[in-house]
């Protein structure tokens, strides 16, 4: 009973409610995109693109842009990188994983270098840390940011439902889709743009560590349990939302960092699914 | 007008030419085998035919009937080995071209998918996971998907790779049956014995090029050499 009283007490604060809403919405978007990204062998794209965004943020800093208006630099750079990574698809020379690693490490190093050269802040490593891990930012959301996440999540869900069959075709067999007249490049570009937008926004809200985890874990968990694309997609959304909610609630009650708590719950859910899959004879 | 006409076609990757002066025609109902040693550019030619990579030079013309309407049986990709997808989902995805910009499959498209699944004896597997099927079943699923895309012309890229001998023969007979029903077949293979058995036309790719009917190929120098060579190799393997 005490736990419920404590929860009810915390629910009175708007920032807790905002964190719950945004956490759930982002976990829905990330898990939807996660299915196609993981299957296309782009699991690490969340990490890669958030490092790109970090680098872009430093570039914006050099030009004197602050947190309120640096999106004009960050978003286009990240979108361009995402399109570059995802568009070439199966027929490229340097494979996807190497490409992501290259861009990710390069952007991270460049960003840190620029920050070091041009920073005016007294707590550089603190800034870097909070950018990458989003330490507490999910608990400092403003009302505007909540609305933004609501609108974007609705758009992502609509995008996914409308293009569901095309996304399946392009993910399963790009060459076949292309040979039979599907505009593969258009859909790859669309997926890349949506991915970049979600990652940039989610990184600001919840940190890059969490966004990577939200993309990878639910899909992999769902794949232990289910065999068709549709059931994996639906299951990964359910797992993702469940883990995000559980993680946020635990972190509120136990006072642990939000992002890493959610990731821990996701990891735990993965092992649960792994065992369930093995027991059920499907793993 | 022939379905496909290649005129002094040059193919290759990234602007680098692998083979030049390829000439052939594919007519309705043909069964064309593209043979040659490994690494001579068979797959490159396939990709050029499908429009996945541009031709380096020369001309390749499609009749309006088959333009953008080629069914394709690809070699299995890395991605597909652990892809969670049911047989039904995969076969339905062959209807992409029919649906155009509509987001969902119509009843008619579902009916086509079911008909093709039934025809290739994979209907009872429709809720099974693709990655759990045997090699022969997987190929029949992909063939059903290709038939959803078109009933006119099919391109098959080494369709018997990794299949055991019995299933290989079943697969060959199945493809032959499709051809007998009027579907044009273009098959890439290094199995020249099967080529001689099933094809009516042969395109040989390699240091020497050859295009003609099967009988012309059997009497040609290129054909005789290749048959002797492959024959030795296969005997050596056994």
C-alpha cells in the first residue's frame, strides 16, 4: 500500500507525468523503427546518429548557437548522415556496420575536439556526459516538448501503418522489391529521415544511451518469441512500452537514474524472452 | 517484339567493364540458361537485367509487356537467414507492384497469393516461419512470391544451390512445368548438364561468348569445351 501512496504522491508533479508520457511515446516510436533497423543490420544506428548529433551540436556551438536554436544545424546534418547510411542498402561496398562505426566515432571525436577548443562552459565533461547519457533530462521536460513528442509519435505511427507493407518488402528483400518496381530508394530515404528525426529528438529528451537501447532490445526480445513480421512488430511495441513504464516507475520509487533503469529493465526482459523462447521451443 | 533484346551490351560494376558485346534475345515462352564459370559476370548480367545496376554500354530493350514486370528468384541473402516472417507475409509481398500506392493488400491480391501458395504446395505452411523451412520449401515460397509479381517472365539466380539431389530434380521439374504453362524462364546456373537437359536457348558468358539454341551450343566449340570441363569436374567430385 505504501508504494501506491508514494506513487500517487509523485504523480501530483507534472514533471513525473510528462516523463511517463514522453517515455512511453518514444518507446513506441523507437520499437517500431527498431524492427526494420535491427533486421536491416543497422542496430547501432541509434548510437551512431546520436554521436553525429553530438558532433553537430558542437559545430552549432562554434557558431554561437545555443540549446534553443541549434536544431537548425543538428537536424539537417543528422538527417543527411542517416540518409547516407541507409539509402545505399544492400549493394554498398563498405558494409553498414563499418560505415556506422566510422561515422559514429568520427563525429564523436570531432565534436569533443570542437567543444574543447571553443567551449565557454566550466564543466566540459559534465556537459558531454549529460548530452550522451541524458542523465536527468527526461525529468526536466517542458510542456511544449511533451506536445512535440505527442505530435511526432502520432506521425511516426501513421507513417508506419501506412507504409507497413512497403517497409516489410524493402526490409526483407530490397533487390526483389526494386526489380518488381517498388521505389526502394524513396522508402529507404523516408525510413532514414524518420529515424534521424526520432533519434535527434529522443536524444535531447532521454539521452543517446537510452535511444539505442529502445531501438535494439524490444525487437530482439520479440524475435525470441514470435515468428512473423507482424507479431514481432506488435510484440516489440508492447514490450517496449511495458519496460519504459516499469523503468520509470522503479526509478521514481528507488531514486535511480531514469535512462539506465529503463535499459536495465529492457535487458532483463530480453533474458526473460530468451528463456521463454527456449522453453517454448522457438528460440 | 521479343520480351528482351540485348544489343552490344556491356556490363560491369562502378563503371568498370567486365564483359562487352553481349547479344541475345528472349522471346515469349523461351527457356534461357545463362551459363559460365563462377566469377565471369553471370550475376552482374542478372542485376543489369533487373535494373539493379546500370548497363555500362550498349542497349537493352524490354517490350512494354514485361517492362517492370519481371519476377525474380534471388539467392538467399544474409538478412533473410534469421528474418522473422511468415510464409504468407513473404508471398504477399510479391503483390507490391500490383498495389501501387495503396497501403494495404486487397482481397484480389490475397487471392492471388493463396492461389500461388497452393500451386507450389506451400499453402499448408502459410503460418510457418520462413527461416524454419527446409531449403526446398524456402525456394518454393520465393517462387510463389515471384509468381505474384508476374506470370510472364521469371529470372532465377542459381535456384538449386544448397539443395540435395532429390529436391534439386523436383525444383528443375517444377520450373520446367512453369515454362510449359507459358512462363518465360531465364535461369542463371553453372550446372551445364541441367542446362543441356532443360533449356531451349543458352547464353554462355566468359572469355568466349555464345548465344544460340541448345543444339547450336552442343555443336559449338565453346559448348563442347565447357561441357567436357564441367563433366570432368563433376566426375572428379564424385
